[in-house]
C-alpha cells in the first residue's frame, strides 16, 4: 500500500514540470516509451482468456522484456498498445479495485431491435 502511494506521488510529480524532479521524470518516461515502441514484437506469443472462441473478438496479451505488456484486439491485430511494467501494474490493480466498473445502462423498457 505504501509503495502504491509513493508511485502515485511520483506519477503526480512527473506530470508537474514545475516540480524539481518533474522534467527529469518526464524525460525518463519518454525514453521508456520510445524504447518500448521500438521493440520488435513480431515473434511474441499472444494469449487470451481460456474458452474464448476463435471467431469472437477477444483481448490478446503478450509479455515483453522488462515486465512490459502488449495488448491488442483479435479483430485488429495490427493495432497494438504497449504498457510499461508500472503502467500495467497500475491498470491491473485498478481493475481489481473496481476502478473501471461501469454502471449498467438504464433500461428504458423498449424492446431491442
């Protein structure tokens, strides 16, 4: 928990170029992002949730060096999102905490067409 708080403070500082460490942190993050997108991922092994049907759209994930992760849609395999280890960890922790849970859409009683 303390590590998560420290990461959150660092993230806030990184976005604040007026903070003494902000510019250096931003430069490091930019370098990490450039290196991440420069990686050749043509030979990575993509995996998806067990039981997913071949013809259905599904999210596919691949592990990259340094704990980074690549993610794509099975219906659009050329578009690949890449995340650093810290970004992926933040996403997974947020998902576990319900940060991305959506409220159900209100049902207006109309029949689906």
